[in-house]
């Protein structure tokens, strides 16, 4: 079962639920494994991994296994090297993700509820923007927006290049469902000394409460 470095799943024969599931890529029967596990420095989650031996497709999804906390969570990461791109990350649909260096801000998106490294998150943003670019380019009357979007895609892709570092990544989630692993020995931001990552709780605003259905 392929999982991020900071996650330790229970023993297969005790607490991992294995079920057949149709593959969304090739329609063959793959295997889905579900387990409840604790992520150091984050919380208890329901982790689901799907694998198809026919076409090799692999995916994961994560849901919180705990109730809504009293406060939201803010994470600020300074990406300084390729090592920071290897940090595990997670955010839900309610999370606002910001990269000021390129003027990017989005909520959730296709990367929500999935564990990815920071580098894989950047790749996913490029993929989603690329799909939008293709749609614009294939329109009957393409305009300058296609050129602007192409330039922006290149800016996002360039985040992985050493010459464009450092840059800041921020996550803000009223549900507390955002996570970036520490670069220390345990991966737990609350135990490791990690000068590149700042984690803090904040009081939710009325707007936040409306978003999560508590307004």
C-alpha cells in the first residue's frame, strides 16, 4: 500500500479494509484499501488508496476522522530547495492556498483531499491550468488570454527550479484540514525544529463559519 512518508498504516490483517473497485482509467477491477490512521502533527484521518494492476493507476484520498476543531489553521512554508518540494502536503476543499510570488490563490480544486508532495502539488496545478489552456486554444476565437495563460503556466512550472527559490506557500483552512510535513526526523511540526515552516491556529471569522456551515 503506497502512502506518504509521514503516514504509518495499521497492520493489514487487523484494521485495513480491502475491497474490489472499478478503475476510472481502464474500467478493470482494481483494489481499494481503507484505514484510519494518525498523521504526526496533524490528526486522525481516513486514508483510502486505490491501485489497478491492469493499467498501473494509483490514487489516494483523505478525510478527517475527527470533528471540527474550535479554531482554523494557518500554515506558512518557505520553499528554499528541492528538499522542501519533497515535503508531504494535504488540504481540503475549504482551504485557501496562496503563492504570492506568482500571484496565485485558489480554494480546494482537483488537488483537494489528496496527499501529495509540494512538488506534486505544483505539477497538479500545471496539469489543471494546462487543461484550461487547451480549452482556450481550441475555442473558435482564441484571444490574448491564451498567451497570458501560457505564460502563467510557465511561472507555475518554474516554481520547481532552484533559480526561482525561495518562495512562500501559505495555506489557510477554517476546518483545520491542511497539513505540511516537517523536515525534521519525526515529520511532526509540533516536535521538530523547522525554521522553514510556521503553523498557527486562528479564530474563525463569520465568513469562515458560513463556509463550513456554522454561521
